[in-house]
C-alpha cells in the first residue's frame, strides 16, 4: 500500500514537471526544490501552528507556487541550457538554506510528523490534479503553452506574451509539486533536505522523458515504472538496487534511440482517440 501511495505522489510530481517541460518546453533541473518547499511549509504549519492537514497541504503548495513565481520572473527569460543551470542553482541554494536553518531542523530534518497520507487521499489528489491540468490544457492558456513549446518566436509573433505564460506554467507546476511534497511529508513522517536534492529532480525528469513528454498519461506511466523499478531490483539483489540511477540513464539512452517520444507518444494517442465522423452537408 505504501508503494502504491508513493506511485500516486510521484505521478503528481511527473505530471507537474510535464506541464513545465513537456507542454511548455522549459527544461527545469530543480523541480524537487518546490517539492521540498511544499513539504517543509506544510510540516511547519502543522507542527508549529497546529494547522489541520488539508489547510497545511494547500498553504504549503501556495508557498511553493510563490517561490516558483519569484524564481520564474528572472530565470524564465533564459532559454535552453541557461534555464536548466539557473533552476539547478536555485535547487542547490534552497537545499543549503534548509540545511542551515534552525527551525527547519537543519541537517537533522523534521521528525514527528503525523501520518495522514494514505492511498485514498493520494489517489483523490492525483485525480484532482489530472482533472485541473486537463482543463487548463484544453483552454486558451494550454494552447499558448503548446505554442511556446513548438516555436517561441512564432508564438510571440501571434501576440502571445511568452514570458507571462512561461511564468504561469512554472507557478502552476510548482503548486502541484508543493502538494506532492506535503503528501510525501505526511506519509513518511520525516523529511530531510537531502531527500529533495539534484538526484530527486533527475528522477522526476526521467519519469517524464521515459513516459512521454507532452502527455499526462505518459508521465503517469513513467512514474509507475521508475517507482517500481527499485523495488523489483531489491527483490532481485539489494546490491544492484543501489545502481538504479545508472539503469535510469541506460533506459533513457535506449529510449532515445528506439522511441524518442517516450513510451506513450503523441502520435500513439492520436491513433487511440476515436475520430469524429465528418458530417456531410445537407444531412
């Protein structure tokens, strides 16, 4: 049951990063940072101020979204590798700040968090995230995200404020990641800044790339695979499990050669979706 709950949480993370990287085309290497901000904010609100679970979860996500906006304003004017380096730097700065603050527990982290998250809560939250994201992507805002991914210069020529929409995507993605962080904290009852380092961000990125960038269900499938793989490796051999990141890299290389668009590609989804019959004139 715990593994299934972690799959739901990782699916939220993958879907949130997919909004930024898959739909909008902005490479972020610090997505786990927003997860950590949501986790710490929700935990501190509960432990220090005795906030209820739902309020702490939502407020923690708002804190993550706020920092997503603050960081997004200056950094999302950058493109490509420069944006990736900027988000990576932000993640390392945040981790070191959390390691040195007294009220965050420093390197010892925060303990004694009440265990509230379960499979039912995580599933409901994931369904709400998927529903809200599908609504966003079917709206004019979602079409603007895709236009920026396809050709930013053409999108600007069509009158789309690319910086505004990139910041919006970054903020929404950070909000979702903050929710996942809160669920994570209330599941394991202990958080440490090292749990949300660079390798965690790479793991989330692997989920998105492996499953298929630019579609929600591919991100969920990638999260399912990446979450189950270490558990399967532990069954085979605990010694092999510690090299999971090497296997992730190998899988990505193979995937880029065999199926560059991921397990679930956009063309595959187009084939699966039922085609609407064209009505003939006069009928």
